[in-house]
């Protein structure tokens, strides 16, 4: 017992060591997926043990309070989107009987509109067996929007507090993943093995405005402040990955940055552009196969470019806090999930990776 006490105290001290300046953990005790409303300064995340017991957690950064809701009859594990006012959450959920999930993910999925304050389900829409391809509240729409694959094409629907306020059907191949832009366009990575493509649809009339081939697959990642789309693809000619800015009206694409590994997340703020990519130049020495060395790449407004080692955890840049300017990064893998607020300086970002991994000195 006497030997065990010093060991326990040492472990406690290691777990409670101070974080580097400009790095803090916020809002939630876990995060399988997350969404952020900058206007409301609210954060919504899926917490709990998947798939047995999951919760919707809504954290208000202005008050410091977090509400947790158990959605009876559903298991949470897909994407989320907050309305701009932070009052509603779109949830990609699996339907289960008696609120008890099996070890496998439910096959019947639904898109829920949930009251962020009390957890009431305001609306439910069947979403097949694949769930939502995209959820978001783009600047052009008064209401948040869900996109999903249907038997007759790609469907989208905007949800007000009283139900559907607008909807449409796009005639095209199924979407592997999709992105809603701040203008009324949808960028889609199509599910086609022989001819993988990226395509853009105008949601006002359903027209396909642009498309382009990709070597293996492409992924739309973020909407830019000028209305264009940031998407990542593999370049067969070099073996590298490229982040491109694409015009949704013409399909013209401009390379923004390159990476040796797969580009997983990107975000543009007033200060610049940030992207996270896998780093094949470093080995995974953790012994955990779901972790991988990663790098954060930055392009500042003045054109300066730099990169710093990043956390080995899988995650995404979900937004920036308008009050502090901090970047919000959500760790969404099974090991130590959570949301981190990081000052947008090279010093803080350079220290953040080790802090998230728990290896900071």
C-alpha cells in the first residue's frame, strides 16, 4: 500500500500538469462528432459509449454550462450541425428498439431536429441505411440543411422549427460525402469506383454546374469566405495530396497547398488557412493502430507558410471562436476524445499536438 501511494500520486501529477499557454480543453468530456455555431458560441458533440449509451451534449461557451440529452430510441454516431442561433441541432442518428443498441451500428438511420435546450426531438426524417451525407447551416439559408442519399437521387431539406421549409432532389450518383457552401451550392464526392468524380450542384434549380475527375477519391472539406470550396484529392502524377480552392460556378480549381499524406481537415479564418494531414515521414511509435503521426500546415494572410507536428489523434478543425480567435479542434477517435481551443499562433499550435497527446514536457 505504501508503494502504491507514491505511484498513484505521480500518475495524478502527470495527468494534471498544466497545459501550454494558449491551449485548453473545453466544453465536453468526449466527442464522437461535433458541430460549432460561431454566432451563438455553442458547441454540440456526441458523448458516451458507442453504441450502447450515447448523449447529445450542448456546451454554451458564453455561460460555461453544458446540457446533456439522452435521445430515447436512437443511438448517436453520425454527424451534427447547429443552427446559427444555437437553438436547434441536426443529428444523424440510428434507430434502435427500447433504446438498447447492439454491438453493430443500426441499419435504419434518421435525421433528427433536436431542441438544443431541452433535448426534445422536433422532427424526424428517414435517411436510409447510409445516413446524412452533409449537415450544415450555410449563410444563404434561413434554416439548417440536411443532405442524404435516396433511391431516386440525392435529397436535401431545410428544417425550420415547424418542419421542412425547403427541399429538393438532385439527379446524380450517390454522394460519398458532401459539403454545403455559403452560397446555394452543394459539392459532392460521388460513389463511383471506376470513375470517381467531384461534382457541384446549384440547389436553387438542381443544375449540375461543374464536375472533375479525381485519381482515387476526393473530399470536400470546408467552405471559404469567398464562397468557394476547399477540397482535397490525391495526385497520381506526384503521389502527394493537394488542397484546392474550387469555384462552384465554373469548376475552376486553384491549388492552395500540398502535403505528403492524406489531407483530413481544413479551415479558413481571418488570420489564414489551416489544414491537417497525415505525416508519412514519421513512424507511429504508440502501439495503437488507430493513431498516426500528423502535421498542421498553415498559410497566413500575408502568404507566409509553415507547418508544425500535430497530434496523432484523428480529428477535425470545426471552427474558430469569434470572441477569442481560438481555433477549435475536435478529437473524434476512441482514445481521449474531446474539444480543444488553441490560440492561432505558431507557438501555441506547435505546442498543441503534444498537449493533446499527453506527451508535453
